[in-house]
C-alpha cells in the first residue's frame, strides 16, 4: 500500500528489512547495541561483524559505555546490507516506562526520521518497533507509528518511508491504522 503525504511517500510492505534498498534501515535495537534476537539479530547477521565493531565504538565513544535509552537513536554504516546506513533505536518495553510507552515509541520513529533528514537521506525503512519481545500491543504500536510518520511527512519534504512488516497480520493492522488517517 502506497500513500502520498505532502509530496512524500509512505509505503507498507511485508518483507525482510535486511533486503531493503532504502538509504537507511532502522534497527529495533537493544540498549547495548550489541545485537540480539528478532530484527536486531537479523540486521547484525546480514550486515556482518563490521556492524558490531562500529556499535562497540559508538557505545564507548558516544554513549560512554552506557545503554542507549528508549526512544533515542544513533547511526552506523550498513556494511553488507543493501542500505548504506543503519539507524539504531531502542523501543520501549510495554508496561516498563511509567505510562510513557507511547511517547517513547513515537520518539523512536520521529528521532530516526530527524536523524535521516539531518544526514541528507531521502529514504528509510522501519520495522514494527517494540511489538516482538518488548510486547507492545500491535494495534497501539501501529497507530503510534503511522501517526508519527504522517506528522513528520506532513511537515517536511523528505522522500520515502517504508514500513517493512514481518507478517501479513502485521501488514493488515498497519493498513487499517493508515486508512483511519
């Protein structure tokens, strides 16, 4: 499903984010940036060991060995991925942020888009952030994601945003949320 917003495109697809040819893909990372399961593990495996080495350097230099907080972002190279860059963001764990889960999830999308724009990028692919092991309810996460992306695209000339969804069920939920807007 392709939607035009203020001269920008928002596309929903079912697929593998590690195969996306947008300039950047977003990694639903854990705070350590050291890889993990789900999307995070798939991106690290596809990008190769160079990604892990850069993530270690980012953690040491930019984060002073601390965890990347929920909603914040950092950028690395894409290495063996079709995308030139990976924007890492930590989604909120459901019921673990004192009622600020929606705000933090919106920050994941907004901050990723802002960083891409600052870097002069014109295309980005997102997964469904926090809806796996972090247990964020899919319908609520889809609504937050679609609203945040739509607001950003309404305000800026950006280019193309692709929501790369894991399953047909995820796609259907995101499609319903997009149609509401």
